[in-house]
């Protein structure tokens, strides 16, 4: 049972039993993540502490009604139950963190507890990623793929520093992939439905699951389609109904928290998607033609980054983007991806190959939402990058470089989350580790997919990220405070959209 094969990259692995390798890996993982224990933490730290207090201080029916803090509960019910369960343990660590009135509470015990819950999610991610990949890749490739997922620098920034629980949620996603490798399609759909009830951003992947299960389960030819659709639909809808059952009498309130359509087209820091480029073009045209808009919501004010009311102009020169138009653009791209997948020959595949298919679809559908949907957060790039890490050892070498470009540009686009000067060495280290580490872990010959345009935009993105740190000391720093964020959004969007196009073209043409 020892690992004696030469890895894909040509590095000889240790002749250790699998269980010892896993234990060693988990030890290293925990040690690395513990380094962030007392680092910078964002307002999301207080958000989750307040949710611990809400779910452990109030009756279930009051969870989505509480407005004692600006950090109201706005995730689906399963995440609320998760916070409640954490609170049961937190009560033994520091009961004061569960007091609703203790806004901004961050005792040392609270910090250690909350940070450790995130690290526990990292360990869960490792276990689920290894489980899914063990039925997908040959043994010599598993550890490289697991490393690309578990040590993804974007997860380090968003979860271990900024503070969220994405690793825990991606672990549930990989559990669903694992069930596909075992051809347990209904169970996979149920797990994904449960994941949707943890965090509704996974709606990005819902079209992928729908078309995949429709093709591979309902119309597989192995069972009657009507019976299969009934079993699948009943199982999935029951899972969602059970999650929302305590809140059926207040669904409008819950959905209003989950889907705040009144927010503007873009987040305060523009996510690096199509609209970042669109916004910059509008600004340039506005300055070039000296156009003054009468609308208070144009370009860089409230309609774009904070609130939106129907009929408001979001741009001064270019056509205004409305929620309906953003949905239409997203649906068109999703339709192209899903129809192309449906039209592919229904070949007999192994469970592992089907899991790779599903991961591909999840990445491409997430890319469509990230590129064109309304009020996208920059952190949503992980919805594209993480599934691509799952398939990187199973794709043609010509798309490995754009997949890694997405990981690098996506990570660098998260740098504004680390806005303190003390984090500059970490940013430098992450860039260095990505450029040195990825070639060591990736399959041999991956750099053959190197493309000059990808590399150029990637270089501009990294340069813009570090320009952000230098901007305050430059002569024009005070007069143009938002220039670094605009530059990073623009360069990262050019890099990501170029790589999206190459990855999508490969999928559509193969």
C-alpha cells in the first residue's frame, strides 16, 4: 500500500503507507494555516460571530428577523444551522461571544476558536478532495491535484485571513463529485441541493448539475426517464424543503436577505469581469467627449456600487445595464455551454470521467455567472478556479496554462482584501510561490500551453496589484485614490476573460 510511483512531474514520492501520508499532509496543512491565526481579519469575522450569537440567542423563527446589528443573517438556513452547531461548542470556549449585544467582540479565545473552525474546514476539504480524486486520477497524480485545491492561495486569502468558510463548502461540493464517481447520481444531487441551502452562490453551478443529471441519469437509457425524473426531483426538492421548513411562513423575508436586487451592478471593488471593462470604456468615453450625465447613479456613484432603482442609468455614454439584461446575457452563455454538452455523444464513461465532466460544467457555468451576472463579488472567482483544479490533470495540455492563469489572476484580484501595509510581504510571497510552485506540481509539459497574450495580461495584473501598494506614496496618490482598484479590476478582467475564452473554446470544440 505504499506510494512508490514516480509522480506526473517526475518527483519521487516517499514510500509511506497512505494513512501516514494523509496524517503528514494534514499536519503540514494545519501548521501552514495556523500562521494566519493572529493576522488581519475583516468585518466578515464579526459577521460570523454575530451569526453565532443570533442562532444561539434567539428562537429559530427570529433568526431572519433580527436587525440588532448591520450584519444580519443573509445566508440560507443550512448555514444558519451550521452556525448554531458551532455555537454549541463556542459556549464552552467563551460564552460572551454568543451575546447579541457584544458587537465587535473579539477576545483571544473567540479569535482562536473561529480561526480553528476554518482550519477544520480545510482538513475536511483535504479529505473530500482526496476521496473524490482517488476515484478520478491515478495514484501518482492525486497528491498534486489535492495540493492545487487545498493550498489554493485564494482560499488562504478569503478563508484564513479575510475570514469565510469556503473550504468547508467546497468539501461538500467534492463529496458530491465523489458520489458521481460511484454513479450515485441521486445522492450527488441531494448533496448539491444541501450545499445550495448552505450558500446560495452555488446557484452558479445549478445549471451544470441540472444538465449533467438530466443526461447521465434521467436520459441514460438505464431507467425510465419519467420515473428517474420523479425520483431525482422529489429527492432534491425534499432536501430543500426540509432546510427551509422552519421559515416557510417568512420566505419573502428570507429571500429578500439572500437576493438583494436593490444593490448596484458592481460591488464597491469591481469584480474583474465584463462589467469592469465596460465601466472603464464608459469612463473614457465620458471624459473624451466631455459628457456630463444628469443621473446621480452613473459610473462611480450609488447606482453602480451601492443601490439601484429601476429606470436609473448605470452608465453615462454606453447602454445602461439592468438586472434583466444581466440575466439575459448570463442565460445566453449558459445556454451555449449546456446545449453543447447535451449535443455531445453520450459515450460510456467511468464514474471518475463523469465527475470530471461535471467539474468542467461547474467551472464554465460559474464563469458565465461571474462574467455577466448582477452585483458579483470578487471572491466568486473561486467558483471557477477550484473546479478547474479538479480537472487540470485530466485535460489536454493546451488548456493547462489558461487554467493556471485563472488561478493566478483570480488570486491577485483578491489582493485588495489585504489592504494593510503589513500584508505586502505575504502578497509578494504568494506571487513567488505561485510562479515557482505551479510548474513543480503541474503535469509534465504543461508549459507547452504557454500563450503570449495570457502571459501579457497576467503580468499586467500582477503589476497592477503591486502598484496598489505604491500608489499612496506617489504624487498623484491623494488626488486619484481609486485608480489602483480600477487598474487591478481592468487588468485582472482582461486576463481572466482571455483565459475563460481559451478554456471555453477548448470545451466547445472537443
